[in-house]
C-alpha cells in the first residue's frame, strides 16, 4: 500500500522534478483520452443515424407488409406468364369447344331473327330465299371447321402479340389502381436521395459499408481508452512508494475517470436489432424473396434514456428518469469530485460530512454498478426473448436473425465502475488521516 504523503513543503527538488515530469507526461494522455471520447461520441451518433435510416428503409412495412411490393412482384410474374404463354393441347381443345358453342349460338340467333314474322315485302322475300337455299344443318356441321380456322388465326404470332398486348395493358390498369394506404413512399424516396442511390440494394450496401467502418472506429477508440486506463493503473503500481507523485497522479486519474464516465454515458450501451434475414414464397411457380426485413431497432445511451423518460411528462416515467439521473449520473460525478476535494482541500473540508459521504460512502447508495448489472441482464433478457421468437420463425422458407448486442458505451461504463473502485481504495491509503468509511 502507498505510504502517507509528505507535507508539500518537505518535497525535495528531485521530487518536485518528478512531479512536474509526471504532469507533463500524463496530462496530454488525459487530454488525448478526452479527444478519443469526443470522437467516439461523434462516431457513435453517426452510426446510430445510419442504423436508424437502415432500419426505417428496410422496415417490414416497406417490404413484407407493403401492398406496393406485392403488386410489383405479382405484376412481374403475370407479365412473364403472359410473355411466355403458349396453348397446350388441352387448352386448344377447350378453346375450340368454346368457339363451337359461340358459333352455334350465333347461327341459332341468326335463324331466329330471319324466321321472325316479317311485315314488309323485302324482308319476306329474304326469309323465303333463306329457307329455300340455306341448309342450317350443313352450316352447323361445318362449325368445327370454322372453329379450327379461327383457332389457327389466333395462334399466329401476330395475333398472339396483339392478345398479349391487350392482356398486359389491362394488367397495368389494375396495377395503377393498386396502392398502399399505410406506407409513406415520400419518406422512402427521401432516404434513397439522402445517400445518392436509386435502389434499396445500393442503399443497403452503402449503409452497411459506412456502418461497419464507424463501428470499427468506435471499438478502436474504446480499446485505446481502456489501454490508457491500464497505463494509469500500472503507473500507480510503479510509483506506489513515491509519495510526492500521489496528488498529481490522483488528480489526473480523477480527470480520466470523469472523461471515461461522460463517454460511457453519452454513447450507446445496448443495441436491440431483430429482423427477418430472408423469407421465401413460391407464387405461380416463381420464387419471391424478401431480405433484411427489420422488425425492431433501438440504440440508446443512458443520457438518451433519461431524456426520453423526462420528456414523457408522465409521473411514473419522470420518477424513473430522475432515479437514473441521480444515481447513475450525478452520484458518480459527485463521488469523483468529492475524492478530489478530500485529497486536496483543507482539514475542515476533508472532514466535512458531505465530502466524506460522497468520497467513501456514496458507493453504497450509487446505482452505477447496479446499472451495469441491470443493462447486462436486460441484454440477456432481450436476446433470449428475441432468440426464442427467431427460432420459432426460422423454417425452410424463413431465416430470421437477432443482432442484439452490447455496445462500446457499456464496456466503458464497466471500466469506469472498476476504475472508480480502484481509486477509492487508493484514496483510503494516500490520505494523511487515513479516513475510512463507516
């Protein structure tokens, strides 16, 4: 354990030089940590914007539940069927029978019209001539021949193209009358324009590349900050017998802890992402696929959660928000400031009940460590629930995925809690009066 520091006036010239060198060496490191934290905050915010845009454009309402998407798919399938349509033998026989019926009906109707009672002389002459020279039975006997001629005419390429054109034109009319009443397409189009792309595929590719790059940067910043914290702990171990360095090193350690705390509070801690990776349908012999159908996405930091709870204006939500604000933000900050005051202030301030409470006893009341456990348990709970639902959805035609994950903010918050505990132990051993918590 470190020995009690000597009074400042008793420091030797050599010790003062070491103190100065320590400050010169470690202060830029703390400043660099603050720069890393700020860049990590900016990077995480940019990534959240990208992920929110990705989740919105790939939301299930624009895909699996979109009437427009189903309309386009069905129109494409039917158009393809029309384009490649050919009469089978059974269809030709059926069509020939229908033509026979139509021709026989026309002959019957014509005979009935001619045999109606005629009033003028011309009509009576036509009726007599028809009955004298026209054999209706012979005409009916030739109906199959007429039907075959008509069928051959229909099967000619030029006639088939005309029929296909008529069918496609009617299909397009039906498609124009089909609209999705729940999907706001203007927002969809604005998201594509925001990233200078024209298709969802290009949008997803662009977002994924940028998001992956930003996530890698966030983890790099996180590991660098953790490395700096390890450096400070190693420095304490190396200088444990150098009393003159306790005060500046502890001051720098408190500044580092505050930086890590603010970074951990302001960056996302947990990301909940549930989606259908792929779902297949067989419709009219064609495979229809939907990819990356987002069911739910949220990524929040503790500060974000507090702001949301306080903005609801509901008493129960405001109460929970205040608890989070006090015990997970204000208490840790007050504890760090109190440890600094306890080390540097006069004897009167050092023995202040408030300072003593926050420096040594607030840990019993602070919920920072409990918050870490709660977040971790929430992560396990969300992941378990989503994994269970995903497993139910996954079958031969559906591949669902749960991308819920803990984020760098959670790692830094844990690091702060552990670092704060270490600082409390160090403070107990370097203060002149060896103040102990009650």
